[in-house]
C-alpha cells in the first residue's frame, strides 16, 4: 500500500483548496468593509457629546461590526500560521491605542481599569495581533459579567526562572511583560477552564473562537497565556510576552503567588486609566497553568 493519492482524491483536494482560497478572498473583502463601518462609526462618535441620544446607537453599530470582523478574522486564521513581521511594540502604547475600543466592547455596565508598570515594557511582535488578543479577552469578560462589574488590565515586568517552570509546568527562563486581565464575573469550573483555548469550545452562544485565537497569537509571539478561575470568583488571564531588553528589576512571577485572584488595589504606573465603558455588544468565547 502506497502513500500516493488516487486521481479522485487529488481532484477533491484541489477543489477543497480552491474553495478555501475563494473563501479567504471573500473573507478579506468582508473584513475590509467592516473596518470602514467601524472607522466611520468611531469618527462619528468622536464629534458627539456624551448625552447625545445617537451615541448609544452608534456604539451598538460599532460593536456589532467589531464582532463580525473578529469572527471573520478568526475563521480566516483558523489552522493557518500567522505571518508576523516582528517589530518593537511598546505594550503601554498598545494599551493606549486600544483602550477606547475596549470600552465600547465591554459596555456601560462594566468598569474598565488599566494600570501600567512604571517603566516601558517593549516586546517583539505584531501590534495589531496583540491588540486582537485584548479585544477577544474583553469580549469574553463582557459575557462573564452580564450584570456588570469590573475589568482590570495590569502590566508589570516579571522574571521566570527554572523553579517557577518546575512548579507550574510552562515557560522559558527569562524576562517577560506580564499582562493580567481580570474580571469579577461568573468564573469557571476547573474542567471548563482547561478547555477554554480549544477552537469552537464555548459555554454560551458565541463562536468559541475568541480565546483559541488569542492562544494562537500569543503562542506565535513565543509567549504564554494562562487562566485562573473559580466559580463565582471571576477569572484572571495572564499573558507573558518576552521582553526585548533586560528588566533587572523584574520580580519573580506571578501566578504562583498566594491570595486573591484580584489585582492589586493600588498599582503605581505611568498610564493609570479608569474608563466607565460604553454601550455595545460582542461575542463570547488547554491552558498550561494549573488553577490555584
């Protein structure tokens, strides 16, 4: 028995590849249209006052288009290696660029807090892809807090050593930018948390691609993403991205610290933000870290 494909199998494979190429082309066109809708929507709201009755409607349009764009992009990237052109990315600048959009995603019932480390955190990667990770996590948090709550994003430099790796079962020695994304939502059972990064896995009505896409992007950036969660205690997603330069003051991390899942109440930094949130809608979505 040989490994050669029959003529019929080769024809079927060629047809599948042709359909995939056409679908990708259409997907890119659709995504470009959605970006125009989002762009002009944001431009329109920038000229509106906070009490403008049309502002809420525009934010709903922006959020719906963002959801469709996110889903289209996830489907296009599914099973395909990301073509990342490495560039130096300032994590804090990235957060500053995306914070208003995150506010639209989480909606007016959720308080968005962003607290950055005192020193710049620079990583190598694709800023747009990393922003997509934060968008997906914010979307997930939105669905975890249907009655409102707080979404906190905290950055800090950390150092991972062999002892940490042995204790937690993941990581490579070195200095990392740690981005902790914490919500005080419904939380998850251990069995659910272990599957949240699987493609198409969802506990709600969403696509189940948001967290799997986040996992793929971080992995392609030579980083790690983990989740800690308990039912009714919220969830903490931790993103580790290798720093491009040494961070001598970085403490040993991180997830192994005892205590609450909550971030520090006071975090000194150069870009502390508290954002009330905006009306909107978004979609829901194998972790290396054991739940605490």
